[in-house]
C-alpha cells in the first residue's frame, strides 16, 4: 500500500510539473540494414528512408554510366579513414559508427537541392545526437586539395572554421531555435588548440524548443570561392536521442496515474 501510494504521488507530481517520465529512445541508424552494400544513397524513389521511427530525406539523380548526384542523407558502413578525395565521400573519419557500431548516416548539403532534414516520429523531440566529420572534408581541411585550402594556411595562423548549424522546426515548419557545432576550428590565438573533429561527439539539442519535431542542417566554412564553399559539404550522424515532447509525457503520466489508482482500489 505504501509503495503504491508513493508511486501515485510521484506520478501526480510529474503531471503537475509537466516532467517527462518516459525513457529516451535512440535512433541508432542500424536499420534499414545495408546487407552486402557498404553504402546506399539512392533513396530518391521514396524521397528518403526511415530509421527508428524518424525519416531522413534524400535526393538522388542517376545520370547513367556510373555517374550520379545525391544530397540529404545516405546510409553507410564505410570504414576508409585514409583515402582523400570525392571517391571516398561515404566514410566517417572515425572509421565506424558511434561506439564502434556498424551503420551511420552521411549527409551531403547541396545548395541546389532540399536541405538535409530529419523528421522525428509524432510526439517526439530531440535531446542529442552524435556528429563527426566524414573522411573527405577531414583530409581536405588537414592537407588541402585541388579545390580547397589547408586549414590554417602555410603558417597555421589563418582563422579557418567549418561550422554545422542545426535548426529546429515544429510541426508547422516554424523555427524552434538553432545551434552551431564546429566540425573544425582554427580561430584560436594558440594554434595548439586548433582542431578537426575526428571522433564521434555528442551534440546537446535541449536548447531547441520543446515543440521541435524536425531538424535541418546547413554548413558554413571560412574557405569560399566564386561558386560557394570550397570545403566539401559533408558530415556524419549517429545515435539521435529523443524523448516524448511535454504534452505527450503529461498524457502518459495521466494514464499511468489513472491505472495505478484503479489498481490500488
């Protein structure tokens, strides 16, 4: 009786405070399984793919003869951390998914196609995600290539940066806030502090509004030319963590409270 009453009291407090009492869910990108493929970017027939209840958008055009273009999100289990250039565009520089997992998502941001977007399941809001560079931009920034400069320049003093902006949207596609995450930052007075993100890093999304139901992504770089950004416009995503938005959590608490009271009686 005491335990039941105590539980009922805790539920009532959760209802009154609007607190979430539900466990977080993790979208780990292990589904849909790639099987024998090492990556897949041709989801345009369905405009994307679903994983863990969330939808990841995709645009794909096949020009024939092995030539294609894509943007949005692709699934990958590539592990190549050493080969530079466009031919290695689907590898996370960490060499695996977060925590050594098999699969993860790669995003390519193309100004001529829809912005990469993750749409969460109804009633869910994001609280965190893990991000890392892909091998292509990581090696490009580290060493330079035929299109992009070596970050820091010849002296190491150039204040270069590669920035990911995460934008939150509600169900009406209105902004719920945004935050910046630097995939590389060479703006420090002490060059020893300069960095390129090469390990999976947790990004806290709780500063976005409680009504956030979708995420979109943009990239910016200090290295730009006549045709836009020179730094390859890629990043990798894994382990998107979500919780029920406050209204859903309250409804769940009310249901559990009613069940507990009825059972006690």
